[in-house]
């Protein structure tokens, strides 16, 4: 016996019919289809089977005994379709298999039948992901959508620009054939992107008026209504509570937030309402099913509020653990902690902001910032924390909300600086530090000081950078945070270096590096190595600089720290230029530029462009170099500091430009400069990355 298990609309019946057709020659006494959808009582199964295989049963004898006697000598395949609502009568299948040794059975069901000998095939959705447009047009989910859309509108043609919204549609319906068919039925009325938007708003968009479709398949709501009726009251209550999860969940989270036991979770898995991934140990709910369950949960507003609060509290505590992992130097575990449940954490973040829950915000904020910083999600991070400022109204009488408010402001300031607005960001960051000093939260204060140190370094005020770094080290030492103390020495060293005290800078860096390397720390150590490499370049130790930047890139890749990797590549580009290896320099700089562009870091892009122009000039491409430098000099980021060269970007650009003015014909130089002055920095970046 084989049970094809899947939610409604997944194509179980079509698969069973096709499998049976392929096996017809193996069963000399026939292959028979038994439609159980119209059967309302388990007592009627025997009669339905008899009718399907063409056997007349006597009414005055036991029907099941007669059926078993008939099947005893047969070599047949029986396909039982839609067994889930008659699961209490599944014993008849066991009786058939016992009485008729040459009969085989395929069942289709939304739930396991749980009888001896049952083998289960969980039917997955169609292929809904791809790497290239060519792969997309061969994906089964895409092919089904195109076929169905052409039936709705014979002139329909899927364009490459439609692939992104179609991917969203396929993801929303989880590759379910019925969902794809219902979505495609709208192709004669609205565009593909509009279909995606409508499904995202409401699953009720997925319905059809086609007359020959069973009622239970006329809409996704009808499919889910049918599944909902299969649950008892406790299962409905628990399943509704699970709708608060976003992007999957663990067994522990389900137990704490929804009161789900392992047995009840197993029951929902067996009924195809949630899915279990053995590799990750996580559970997931189909997004449209989640919407349905969420509607049911919100019918009881008190329960909905209670569940939302429990969800926020759980994930605030969960995310708060990242600080302890960071202090131990275990960034990989810290990142996994946040990344695995990012959708849940972002949902909890929004809920805590709405409630003004300062303690929960304080627990979540560092984990979110750290993940966004490491992964290079700069633009998304800027939106996240700017939106937080607007959504959160702090209670000045409550220390927790004051801390949360100050950290939100600090992160908003950091992102302003990343986008070239360091002067506007500085007073915001300084205000956050001032607010945090009396609030007895050393980790939060160090975090805000780190943001202020970065912003102040952008502005070139290194006396202030030294003061900020020294305060951060002192706070960390007082709190016993060895790793943070070592990490904050990066700012002290940078300041000493810029103020001409290279010897002290090296000493402080090596002190910090010893602690960080001993702990196996990766995040702050990448910045320590970068500053060591800068000193090596200043001292003419180019090979040492290449080794240091290479190690920085290696550590950055280990934790997937995009910004640190981009910075290391930028440094390698400078070092290779100095050594005369212009081809390797150009490759490293273009790779660095690509990563900075992905993150939207305007200041860093401008600094790399100056270095690319220098390489071009040395390779004899003076005219192109002038054009690039003119772009940089026309951008507001020219006033900020280049991390690698430790001078304002505009000053570095002028230094490269000056000899080119005398090298080129005045008219050629003027024309190139004028062209560059009309091109925006982001457009020039795209031109450089697109190649010759």
C-alpha cells in the first residue's frame, strides 16, 4: 500500500491516475479507480469499491466479507482517491491486503491513514526556483503557469521581466498546481505582477468560476475550508496560533508560543497542514494556509493578542542571546541564531515597536543590526531603523525605552554616514551616547560609541575618535568585556596613526589582535588587520600588506562579512598597484567596487573609483581616468575620508588628477573632465562594472 500524501490541490489524483496507467500491464485482473470524495460514511466504502470494480454484492450477506472473498484470488491494483475524510474506515484496506495477497493499493489523502504496511510518498510542489532565465522557462511550475495562462488568453506570452513576479506567485502557492492554475486563470485580465500583488494581499483572489471543477477545488479558500473541517477543536486552536510564525519555526518555539505538543505537531504534519524539514529540524506552514489560520486566530482578538505577545517575548529572548555569543567571539553561532529565524525576529520587532516595548526592542536591536551589517544589507538596514524611529514613541520615565530609543538613533546615524551624510549623522550619534551614559547598560553604550567612532573617523576628527575609542575601552574593561575592549582598541589605534604616533598605533593593534585571535573572533579582527595593513603600506612593506589584507579577506569570507571583504579587496588593489601588478590591482578593485555597490556604500565606492582611475592612468588610459575622477569630485562624498588612504576622497582624487592635466592635450582633458561632471557616481559605477 502506498499513500500519496499532500494538501488539497497538489495533484495527488493526477499522479495516482498516471501511475496506475503506467502499471496497467502488471495487473492482469485490472486497475480500478475508487472515488471516495462523494462517500460520507466509512460504512459505505465496501459498496463503493464493489461498484468501482463491477461486482454485485448480495444485500443479505456481510458486504465486506463478500468483497474480500471476491478479491482473494485477484491480481489487481486499486486506487482509492480522497481517503482523508474516511480515515476511520481505513481498516478495510488492511483487510483487503491481508485477504488478497496479489492486490496492491494506492491511496491519495491529505492525511496519513496510519495502518500497518502503509508507505507514504509526500508529494512536493512543482519546481519554482531557478538561476537563469533559460532554467526558468524549463521549470515545471513556470511551464504549468504558461499552459494555463494560454488557456485563459491564447495570446499570452511570458516575458523575461515577468519572471520575478512569477517567482513570487509560485513561492506564495508553494508550487501547488491548483494554486498555479487559479493564479494563471487571471492572465486574461491582469498582468503577472498584478496577480502576484493580489495573491500577497489575499488568498481569496485565487478562485475560479469554471463550472466543471469540484467545489472543494474552486478556490484556495475552499481547499483550506475542507482541511479545516478535518481538525478537532484543539487542533484548530493550535494551528491558528501557529499562524503567528513567519518563515518557519522550531518545535521549542511552537511549544512555548502555541502550546503545541510533539504529538499534536505530528498530527498536523500527517494532515499536510505543516511540513517538517529533517535537515534543519524546522517546521513550516504554507503561506496561504498561514493567512487562512491567521484569519481564524483573529476571530478571537484576545487570543490573537496573547499569542502575538508570546511570540514577541520568545524571539526577543532568543535574539538577546547573541550578545553572549559575541562576547565569546562566536560570530558564526550568533549569526545562525538570528538568520534562521530572521522573518520571525523582524515580525517580533515590528510588534514590539507598536507596543513601545523597550526591553524587547533592546533585546532584538543588536542582533538585527549585526546580521544586516555582516551581510551588507545596508539599504534595508537604513529603512529598518529609520522606520523604527517613526514607529517608536519612548517613555522618558522608563530606562528600557530610553535605551531602545538611543540605540535606534545611533543606528540611524550610522546609516546616514554610510550614505555620505556623516556631518548630519554626527550630532545624532553623539546625542545617543549622551543619553546612554547614565543608564547602566555597558553593552549598549559601547555599541553607540562604536557607531560614533566610525562616523567621527569619516569626518577626520581623530582627536574625537581617540576620545571615543578610549571611553569605549574603559567601559568594556569596567564591565569585564575582554573581547569588546580588544575590538574598541581599533579606534584608538586608528586615531594614534592619523595623529602621527605610529608606534603607539602598532602596539595597541597588536594588543587587541592577540585577544581577538585567541578568542577566534572574526568581526572586529578584520578591522584590526585592515589598520595593520594600512601601516604596512605607509612603511613600504607592500608584501606584508598583501598578506594582512589577504588574511582579512579570508576571515571576512569565513563569516560572510561583505563589507570587510570589500575593504580587504580595496586594500589589495592598492597594494598590487604599488607593486606594479596592475592587472591584479584592477581585478581586486573592480570586485571591491561591485561589493560596495551591492551594499550602497557611496563613500567607499568613491574611494575605490579613485584607485581604479590611478590604475588606468598607469596603464595609459589617462582620458578615462580623468572622466572617473571628475565624477568623484562632483559627488558630495568627496569631503569624507577614505579608509584605506586615510585622506579626504577629494584630495586623493586631485592627487591623481594633477599630473594627468599636464599629460593630456588641454582640449582632450577639458572634454573628459566635462563629461565626468555630468555623470552621477552610481551611473559611472555601473559603467565600470559592465566592462569595456
